[in-house]
C-alpha cells in the first residue's frame, strides 16, 4: 500500500495558515522548527547536567517560548487574506521580538531567582503577553484571546467589581512581571507539560509515522477486520483508533488515515457522509485511547500530581466502551444496507504485514513497558522510545530512515508544537490571574451557588460550556480553561478530581465532531466530498458514549476502575449494556428495521441500565432500575430475534405453532 498522501491545502486550512517560504527566511524557519524538538529532547534527557552545565527549567522554557513565537510570526500569516509567499517587515520584527522575550528568560532568569530585578522586566513581560496573545490569535482565532484578555482586565480593575468578585486591582507593571516570571504564570505547569511531555510524544508520533506506523496500523486492521460485514468501516475504526492514540490530534489523524479509509468505505457502499463520520468519530476517539491519549491527558496528570499511568488506566474502560459502541453502530449500518467486506484478494497478507510492522509494535511495547512497568516519567519514556525507534529505523533494511526524512520529521514535530505552545502559554496567563487574585475559590463558590449545590446541574453546565468553548478553540485549550475554573467546584459537590478532569476532557473532545463547529468532521467531509453538517450530526450519533459515559463515571468512579470489585463489575456491565441498547435504538436496526415502539423501548431500557450508583438513590433502587432496564431490553431483543427467525424460516415457525 502506498504511503497516504495529505493535501497541503487541507493541512493549511485545518492545521494553521502557514506561509510557504523560500530563501534565507525558509532556512531560518526550518532551523527554529527543528530546534524545538531537538532542544526538548536534550533537556528531558538532562544532557546539559551531564556536561556540567546547570540549566534551570525556566531557562529552557524561555528557549521554548522564543522558538515558538519566532516560528509563528515568521511562518503564520496574520489574516487569511494575507499573502503567503512573502513575509512583511513587521512580522520579521515580531519574530525577532518573540525570540528576544524568550531568550531574555534563558539568559537572565537565574538573576531573577536571586532577587536581582531590573526595570526592564515589566516592559519585557508586557511585550511577551502581547506577543503570546497575537500568536494565539493567528493560530486559533479570537476565542481564547478574548478569554485571556478578560482575565487580565479583571486583574487590573478588580476593585470596580461587586461582592464576591471584588479585589484590589494589580498595577500593570506588577501584573506583567508576575505573569512573565512567576511559576504560576506563563512559565507554569501548562507550558512545562507541553515543552516536555507533549513534545516527547508528538516527536514519537512523527517518527513512528515516518517509519511506516500509519501504514502498518491500516494494513493490520485490514487483515483483522476487512473480510467481515462492513469491513472497510471496521478497518477505519481500528486503524484510526490505534494511530489516533499516537498522534493525539483528531484532525491530523483524519488527514492521515482518511485519504485511505473514506474512499475504501464509499467504494463498498457506505454513504459518503456516513463514511466521513465514521472516520471522524474513530479519529476523535483516539484522543482518549491509552496508552498515549492526547496533550490534555498529560496535563491531567500534572494538575493532579499523579503518575500518568493512573490517568491512562482510569480512561481505559470508557475508551474501550467508546469504540465498542462505535463498532456496533458501524456493524448495524452495514447490515441495514447489506454491505459486505472486502474480497480476500484485496486484503494484505497478515504474515507480510506482521513481518514488515515489527518496528512499530516493538516501539509501542517498549513504551508501555517504560510507562507502566518501569514507571518512568512520561517525557523520559517518550524520548527514550523515540531514540530507540530512530535507531531501529536507521538499521532496517529496505526502506530505512534517512537523515533527510529524520530532519523532516523533526520539522513536522516543531510545527505541531506551535499550536500547543501558544495554547499553554495563553492558558498560563489565565492560571496566573487565578492564582494572583485568589479567584479560583471565588469562581467555585459562584458555580456551586448557580447550580444550587446540584452536581448533575453543574456537570450539565460544564458540558455545555465545553461545547461553546470548543467551537472556537482546540480540545486542550477548552479543557485547560475549564479545569482551572470548574474542577474545584465539582470537588466541592463530591465529584472525584480525576473523574472531574476526565469529564471535561471527554466533552472538550466532543467539540471536534459536534455541530455547528466540528473540525474533525469538516476535515473528513472535505475528503469524502459530502455535506459537513450532515457529517457532523452523524458523527454525534456514532459517538454516543462521549455524552453518556462521563455522567456515569462522574457519579460512579467505578467505571474508571476505582472502587471494590463488585462495584466495578456492576457499573461496567450495566454501562456496556445500556450504551449498546442506546446505540441500537439510534441505529434503528437490529435483525431488521426496528419499529418506533421497539426503538423507544430499547432507549428506555438503555437509560435505565445507565443509572449509576451514587446518583442520589439507594443502591437497592439503582439495582432495581438497572434490572428493569435489562429485562425490558432483553424482552425486545428476544422479540426481534424471533421475528427474524420467522421471516427466515416461515414453514418451520408455522409447524412449531401448530
């Protein structure tokens, strides 16, 4: 199979408005982008210390900020209408200023830590804030910028606010210095995570792709699922889920796998909008699929100060449930329209695929061992496995990794880090204001008061806010903004912190496939040449678990494998059964097209099965309602099975009645 071809125009549309530079500026841009992951890898491996050079974390983060801002202003146009073939003088100046404010931290941060401050710091800090906001606007639009600006204005003019929001306003100079230099501001946990952990896994994903990882996952899925009913769609679910876990980006995953899977599905009879929706849903699900998940999952571990492995294990059952229900709906869609699998002569040979794909398998096995058995820091595990993979790729016979392809992978990694770098730097502004003004507790009190102390209402408000924020910003940005504001309030109402963070991650992810703004669905629709909105609504139906499982594990963390064995078994089994019943009801097909009454009955049974313990009812009531739902669903299922049998064997059925 040929390597997937990705349209440059679509990448520009969905991944950023990048210039196509030539000459010295192109060399400058390429050097900075390659330096981003290279410097990060050296820092994570602690190479400077081994060479006798003491590098403070903040000094490295200053270099990261310099490279991110310099690359953005040099490579990203200020507006969609701006020419992409040349760089105006003011963007060259902004790139230079971005490098300056970052390298100032690299050069002089140790003096600041000793209390040696200068009058330049408020000026440079204010300049850094403005540059970060403008860089974020260019890549991500106005939503996150407006939110950050609102927090900055509050910090300055808090003395004009009433009641709970009243506080002493902070002078501009002090505010700029604090956000620029303090560990709770720009240089805080969000930027630190993106410059180390996220960098390591974006680099791993890029090298894995260069080493044939995407092709291997697709061919392996074809071997395993291709021959079954609706085989191409099941291939898309498996392949996109596996590679999405590595890439951590729904849109990037669609752009890589979609060029293969969507045409494959439409050729075998899937309607174009359904094929595009399946790819978008599977790619989005990869964000929550261990072992890697996405950038937000690493932020969860950092915010909660727990090992990343705890986050991955907790997300395992909801992620598997997501793909199970997606798989069920794909199978029913194929059955409804009589769609068969791929002919055997079109399927790749499994021994050949496994023989050629030993390298990605070995790399993933090494990663799982490093994360879950050696308990290495995620950044260290990611970088070590990346170097291991590079060594294997250079040593492989045949299509081995060349120096040119390695440099291209490093550049692609740097480009991918620009979005997350801008997001986390801007998030640092919001977190810094919350910390400086003591606003976190105030917002929690307000949210609890608005919800009337009802956890379900607060969860519903948080979910709706995720949708709204997700219309204008990526998953990670929406998650970070809500995590610092909503999680403390949920904690006050008894929601387990890890469950609260995962709740926000699930709903922030849902914005990628939920209209009116659903970038993963738009990207898939552009490949399938179909209606984007219709694709988005179909993706929403297919991704049912996104909207169900978070409410279950928010009230009952047993779905996150937290609790006693009998609690875990009860919640996992009933959630699986309830989700499958809802999926069948939405698909409108089981063994035959379902009448409206049967669909409503299955939906009611599914909802009853989904009622978790700790939802305000005693355990006896919950078990009774779950049992009633199970009996209702089983009766309808048996009725449909008998109806199919009568339709297939009418003579035998008539003789049995006689």
